[in-house]
């Protein structure tokens, strides 16, 4: 609901990249709830992701664009995206381990970006009334694409570690969303001399994503790490009651 509200008033090129901040909130909440103190690498990754996101969005300066896509653009864009996802699925069948997780993560990222674009179309049609919305194809396509994206994400998590899938998921969603915002909704991003800071921002975002994906507070390894005051190699109960 909150994503739909954000897409109703903001551009796809702005809202979707901001979802990368979920890793930052996961880190903070995981640290508080599980009493885990992030190490230096984790904090540097935290800063890299935040700085990269701010630098990219500040340099790109996405414009608002239209509330709904221009008529006739969904068909060619949809065909191109379907071909891209098909190719990624074929490649995923040819590889195993971390490469497969990364490719499946990228495929799910593309579908999550498509789902967001469809959701933005739905929010643009909503002011015309529920009858118009119910008779349009986009609400049903949004639900179907979202379910497919979630299914591919689960396959990516089963294929390899979070370190392999998360960077492809985070960056793939952001980049695809920017492309869809431009192609479908007429949004604009600054180019020219701003390409350099944008590229640096993406690089920092990638580095921060990889670093945070390795963090126990994000990857879910806090319950396998020794708690403060325990002895490595011994169970928690043994450490509390030698």
C-alpha cells in the first residue's frame, strides 16, 4: 500500500531505487533486536550504500513524468522484457551455485520492476473510477507479475547465498525501473556530464549491497554467531552454564 501511495505521487525512477534502503533498515533493526554490534566493514558498507544511492539520485534528478504510460508502449516494452526474462531463465538452467542465484536474482529484479511499473499504471487509472480500473488489464497483470517475481526470488535464495542474489536483485530492480520510467512514463534523468557521478553512485551502491549482504544482521547469521560472553566452539547453554 505504501509503495502504491509513493508511486501515485512520485516517479518510478525515484521510488524504486529508494527501496534499496531496505538493507539499511534491516541492518539497524537486526542489530537492535538481536543485540549484534556491526563491525567496521558492515558500517563502511552501510555508508557506501547510502552515499551511492544519494549520489545517483542527486545526479540523475529523475523527473515526474506522466501518471499513466503512453498508449501503445506497453506492447513493445512487454515483449522486450519477456524476452529478457526468458533469456535469463535459460542461462540460469545452464549454471549452478552462486552464478545461478545471481541470474535468478536479476530475473526476479526485472519482474519486480515491471510489477512496480504496472502498479504505477494502476494508481494512475484509479482516479477514473473503480469501474474503469476493474475493466483494465493492468490490475490483474500486476498481481500475476508480482507472484512470478516472488517465486523467482525464492528460487534465487535456494540456488545460492544472499551475497550472490542480493546485489543483482537490488541493482537490477533500480536500473530496470529507471529504464521503464523513461520508456513508459516519459520520465527523464540527467545525462551528459552527470553520467560520471551516476556511475560512481551505482558502483558505491553495488559495493554497499555486497558488503551488507555479507553482514550477519542482514543474512540471518546472527543466530549462528557466538553471543557476547560465550566461548567460541561451545554452545550458548554451555557458555552460560559451564
